[in-house]
C-alpha cells in the first residue's frame, strides 16, 4: 500500500507540474496555424482575402501565397520599388515580381564632396550585376529600369555653401552631375533616385535650378532622374515644396513622395493615414487636370509597420509581424479604422501588451485606389519588408 501511495503522489505531482507548464489554449491558439506558401491559380482578390477586418489566423496562413501569373499587372500606373542591402529578401522580391515594377531603386550610393569640384561616389561595392541582369530579363514586359538611390554623405556647411552659392555653384554642380553620369555609364544604371532635399537645410530654396539642370543633363544621355520629395507636415518649408513642384516636374522622370512615418514612438498611431496621403498629393496637384503633372507623382507606400508598447516600441517587418500575430487570441480579427484606412491589432505577449499597425491587403488596395483616382503612381518602401501576397494587387 505504501508503494501504491507513493506512485499516486508522484502521478499527482507530475500532472500538476505539466498543467503549470502548459500555456492556456486561447493564448496560443495561432501557434498551430500552418502557413501555406507558393503560387496559386487565383489571386488574392478572387480568393476573397482582401477584406476589411481579416482574421489573424488567415494572415498567418496565406501571407506567403501568391498568384501564379506574376506577369499580370492589376495596377497599371508607374510603380517604383526600393531595395536595401540590409534586407536581402527585397532582392528576391525584385527578381520574382519584376514585371510588376517600372523602376527598382537599390539603396546603394552616396556622394561626397572631397575637394572643390571633386565628387566621389561610394557604395559601389554593393552593386550586384548578376542580380541587375536577372531583374531586367524577367521585367522585360514592363521595361523595368534600375535606378540606385543616391544620398549626400557627410556634407559640411562649407560644402553646401560652395555647392549652392555663386560664384562657385555652377562649376560645383556641373562636376557632381558629370560624376553621376559617368557612374551610370560605367555601371549600367538607368539613372538615379536622388534624395537630398531633407539634407540641405536652408539651401533647399536654391535647389530648384540645380534639379532642373540635373534632369536636363541626365535626359540628354537617356538617364532617368527621380527625386525623393518630403510629405506635407505643416512645416514652414512645406509651401515652398508645393510651389517648387510646378518648376521641377517637367525636368524629372518622377518624384517619390515620402507619405509614411506619420506616427512615431513619441506619438504612436497609424503608419500613414489615407486622409493625410490624399492631402499631400492634392497639395501638389492643386486641382489641375494635367495628366503629366499627376502621373509623375509616386505615392509613398510603406511595407513595414510599427509595434507599440507602453514603453515605446518601434518598426517591424513582415517576418516579425507574422510571429507577433501568433500571439493573437483564437479567431481574433484585426480592427479597421475608417478615418485612417488602416488596420491594427492589440495582443498580449510575454513582453507585455502590444498595439500593432501593419499594412493589410485591404489597406494597400485603398491606397492603390487613391493613386488610380488621382492619376499617380506608387513608390514602395521597401520590397523586403512586406508579405508575398501583397504583390497580387500590383
């Protein structure tokens, strides 16, 4: 009897121990959802996945599936996709869905003023010619062009003064333009995406003539110039940018408006409310019925999200998003905000409560619909951050 009593005590202790270690079923209900992947006969629209309030489990299950016809374009306006060296998935996305894009902008290049009239372009060690060749071969139906992004690197006030103030400005600007064109020829680029307006401070109002000249000289050699443009935030310089667009757009291939990063850890909230995106674009269009003016605008479209906690939080990419969704309760749906046209979800993790804003098929479709309505294109930041089934919409 003593032996039997001992055995019973051991069994009771084990059952209690296992019960303690096993998490509640409702908190781990998404862990058992097995993701599917690969091509499907129908796209996400035909499969009824583009819904206002999707289930977390459906995002986990279907995010890596996509339409087998990757050459079919559902969005016919211009599409630019950024690719970053620190997110290698973007390179694969660009190769797989190349026919969906008009321009691919790898984030490779920086330009530095070394001395008077001498400019050095760095970042060329990141250039991947084999990848460029594959993208162009696969993107033939849409004639995809490779335009690396170019940033100003370590420019001092003295560099900016020499570059924008006469009498040295003309020769300085000519030297930079020649260096960029030489690089494009040598490395078989189709042009560049120039990001400089946020880096030049008080000289921004002197940038218009330079951009005009830059665009003219690039086009003479059949190179494209796309300009990164700030969104409308109510800053003192905003009205200048609105007016400057009229003087700039005839000289560039397009402008990519950074309509994202509306919120931050200091001001948590939606990534890019639709009403704000509309405001930014309509400020530039100014109610003019000018197809050329409209078509050169690229609506900035974020493929990343943000996860906020009581202590802050920060940006997340698609792989992190899917892991977080596994903490959702059984049959938990995402919430949709009609005002911002964004989805979010609130979950609990071992690190505490999180409120997550991340693009969904529905929110992306709403932004593509806005671009269609206004006659603009889109620019995606960036390709490696999103989910595979997003590209069915393009």
